[in-house]
């Protein structure tokens, strides 16, 4: 009986077809959601009006599992292009917000919906949509590659 050495290299496991198919599906879903959010953000940025708002209040809550971080959402007062005062909560909750009540912030608002207010920050506007899109595309194409190389190896094994 031959003993296996602790230091002996094991052959790398080939990913299962099921795992690769699941990765393809999940990657596709992430890519589609990321694409929809990216297009929605693009349309918003094209139509939105840029102005300065004042932080009136800052709401906080726990984000929940797994990290249970505290996230914040400011209430902002701003003047629209016609000079009318509006009060709205920023669209997204975030743990990255660093400001106090009374601070002036650069914002964008939808002139058709004055409650759709977003902080005018590249990271806040684009990180989630583009992040989901890129992760989804990577997972999708990586999983498709695994499936195709697995099928190619199967074809080679059958015909040789």
C-alpha cells in the first residue's frame, strides 16, 4: 500500500458542469441587472439638473447581515431651476457619506420628479451599476469558457 505524502501535489479538480452552468446563470443575472442600472443611471445623469443642496437631516440604520454596518441617508433642501424650494431624501443609503447637518452638497435631481435626488459623486452614481455589470460579465464569460473547454475535452476524449 502506497502512502500519500502530505506534500504531494494533487491534481486540480475540474469544475463541474453544474457549477459552471450555475455560474453562467448567476453571471448573466448580475450582468443584466448591472446593465439595467447602468442605463438607468446614464439616462438620469443626462436629464438631471445639477445644483447645490443643504443637508437638513441624516437618517441612519443598520444595513443588516452580513456586515451589519451603519448606513446613512441625508435629507436635502435645494432650489430647482425655477427657484422653488424642495426637500427630498437622497436615493441611496450609504456608509460612505461623510457630512454634517448644514453642509452644502453638489446634487442632481430629476426635473420631472423632484424627489429623485442623488449626490453628484462619480463613485456614488456609478459604482453599484458598473460593479454589478463588470462582475456579472466576468462570471458569465468565465463560466461559459469553463463549459466550452469542458465540452471540448469531452469531445476529444470521445474521439481519441
